[in-house]
């Protein structure tokens, strides 16, 4: 019979420990949330008229910025932190 894990014996899982596919899937979920917000709030209420460089219903600089804000920290920050821990100053 397998051992039962107790609540105190489980370790916390960090983003750095996730495989790349899981990190990309999490990033796509966040980006999908941005696209839904963009379509429901910005496009329908007319706020897009007041956003510089915004193109309605097409990929624009705002989408690129959102993708950068989501994927860069999600993919690169854990690698940077692991390197920093490996080589302390």
C-alpha cells in the first residue's frame, strides 16, 4: 500500500520548476484573458479611440506589450533567478 502524504510533507511548487509547455500554457491563458478584456471592455465601450497606436480588432502594439508583460517574466525571470542563486555575488 502506498504511503499517504501529509499536508506538512508536501513542498511548494514554483514557476521555475514547471516544464516549458506548462509555462507557455499559463502564459496563453493570461494572454487570452487580455484579449477577452480588450474585446469586451475596450472595443465595445469605444475606449480604443483614446489609445494611441491601438488598432481595433487586429494585433497591435498594445497586444505586443501585453504579450511581453506576460511571457517575458513567466519564461525568463525563473531562469534569471536560478542563475543568480547558482552564482551569488
